[in-house]
C-alpha cells in the first residue's frame, strides 16, 4: 500500500486532470474489474486531498501572479527554438518582472519591443498587455505563416486576438484559450493545458 501511495504522489496536478478526464468522460471505467474500480476511487480521493493540500501550500507561500502563470504555461508549450525569445510589447515593466521571476537555468531570452519592431525580431512568444483584442488580432495576422505563441493580459473574453488570455478570478490568475488562435499560431501546446483552461472557466 505504501508503494502504491508513493506512485500516486508523483503524479502532477496536470496528470491528475488528464487521467481522470479520460477515464470518466469516455466511460472507460465500465471495463474495469470491481477491485480496480475500488483502487481508482481510492486514488481519486487521495489525489484530491493531495491537490487541496498542495494548493493551500503553494498559494500560502508563493502567491500566484502573471509572471509565474506565464512561465508555468510555457513549460507545457513546445517551441521550436532551443532558446525561445519572449517579446513583451510596449511594456518594459512586465519585461523586467519576467526577467526577475524567470526560473533558474531557464532557456528563455526576454526582450521588450515596440509593435513597430516586431518584424525585426524573431519572437517565439509575444505578450500583449496594452492592446485591444482587435489590435492583437491585426498584429497576429501578419504572422499567420510563422510559429509564434501569443499571450495577453488584457483580453479577458479571449474571443479574438491572443491564443492564451490571462485574467484575474477570485484574486487568482486564471487563463482562457482561443483554439482558433492556437491553430493559427502553429505552436504545439500540451492537451493538459487545454483541459486545465477548461476547468478554470
């Protein structure tokens, strides 16, 4: 039993969402034997308790903010460049925050540029914070043939413009995903991020 619990503890929160979404959403559970079903329900209970405990610890010691959320999302994004360039647009303050909060030994390069200089830089990630959704979409249409992930901190509805939109919900940062913009971005995003965004709505 102890060995079984240790295996459970190593599952991440993303893994938990993904595994149980597949099992219950697609009614796969009906193919399991009763003993296996009991183990699944037991595991579910343990994981939920661990998730709640972990949630309280994380948010008590490391308040969630825009920069940590951005880096968390990027860790589940497959960017072609081995040293991706993250470009903030017309927001040097946000660029400074990202530089300060970047994970240790991170692979990212960070740069603040104006929207007029976008074509001069091969940005792999573009972060908007001062543009309207329509303005974001207009800029992104110029890069429809280039793999580039767009993130916005000023587009709560996320109906057009950026692929990933951060917004504040109950004093925490959540995010939405615009699937049409994701397809346009030509960037591969882990399906577990898509599922987590759905759970956050």
